[in-house]
C-alpha cells in the first residue's frame, strides 16, 4: 500500500477544480442504475461549475498522486456539531490504496478541531466499498431508510357520480319550481 496524499482542495488551483468536476461526473454516472442511486442524485444536486466556491467555503478534501486528483470527499460540519459526509469518491484505479481512509481521517480531524462531536455518512444498498470505509473507521449503521416511488394517483369517481341524479335525466331543470 502507498502512503496516500490528502489535503484540503484549493479553490485557487484551477487543476483541482477541473479534476473535481470530472471526478464528480464519474461518481454520479456510477450511481445510475444502482439501488437508491437515482434518489441520491435527486437529493444531492451536482456541484459542477460551483466547485470553486465549494472548495473555498466547505470541507472539500482531495486525495492525489502527484498532480492527479484520484479521490475527493465533501464533509460538512453542521450546526449540531456533526460532520456529515455528503460525497466521497475514489477512482476505481486508486481503490484499495488507502485514499478513502485518508480522506475520511482528514475530514474528521479537520472537523474535530472545529468542535465536531460525531460523524455521519451514507452508503447505498450494495455499495460495499463505502460501507467498508465507514466500518473501518468505526462508523456503524444506526438507521436504514427505505423508499418506494408510488405510481401517479388516478382519480376514480364512483359509477353513480357519472350519471345524473334520479328524476333529472334528459336535461331537467335544477332548482325550484318554475313560476
């Protein structure tokens, strides 16, 4: 195993920003077709061209080999002092080299310096890489969220609602008596 290099993302470094955009696209594409992936994509909008702003304000960490960013983590410290891993991705070619562990450790250490008391993360069903990452760090499941999309509702009126009331067939007058 190599000694992974991890550091905060630099919003002044155009290469960091460009590589984060590419890695995010790769990460998002990998979620298509995965159980829970479509829902996750809806709930976590693409950062895209806003990486330069996110790197300057949020906790964004990059793992790199030389000048090449091979992984990243967005870990946000909430007002409740809990750090939440919002995104984590390591390119398949750089997996099993310790980048995920190093990214998580750096994010936790940085948040702990600012008063973090706990860490939360999410893993999709079947995402063994992310589950293993959290388990190695001692982060255990405490809630399983389930989801099922419902088909669009159709309004069905009772059959009697389609027929005019008794005694009113044939265009009868509604209301009081004439005269």
